[in-house]
């Protein structure tokens, strides 16, 4: 087994019998991987879209179907903090 990984792209080969056993097509396999990595927040939304080979609406539907939120609690906290800061800034004008 080659353990020399380099930065860049890799070619992933999954035997047909493995895909068949999982009940997946090649694209479905990439969607599964992209959704999983996004749900774990190991990929950003745009990166997951690219890996899945889907457009924004298709990927959002896939996430919704699996009850995976687009936003985390941290995202919400950051958004609230930004809105508060903007509110303070506009009051000082």
C-alpha cells in the first residue's frame, strides 16, 4: 500500500461489487461522502457541493432530506453578534 500522500487530487477507485453491495451509483457515493464531511463540518458548503457534483439547490435538498442543518449554533451566534455590532454602528451615525 502506498502511504505517500501528496497535496493535490487523487483518483478514487471503488470496485463495482462494493458499490453494488452498498446500493449506490458512483455519483451517489460521492454525494454520501460530501454530505458526511459537510455534516461533520470537515468541508465547507462550497467544497461539499463540488465533491458531490451537485448544484446549490440540489445539495440543500439532499441535506434537508437527511435533516442536516445548513447552519451550526456557532454560525447563529456569529450572525447575532454581527447584527448587534451593525446596530451599534448605525446608532452612532
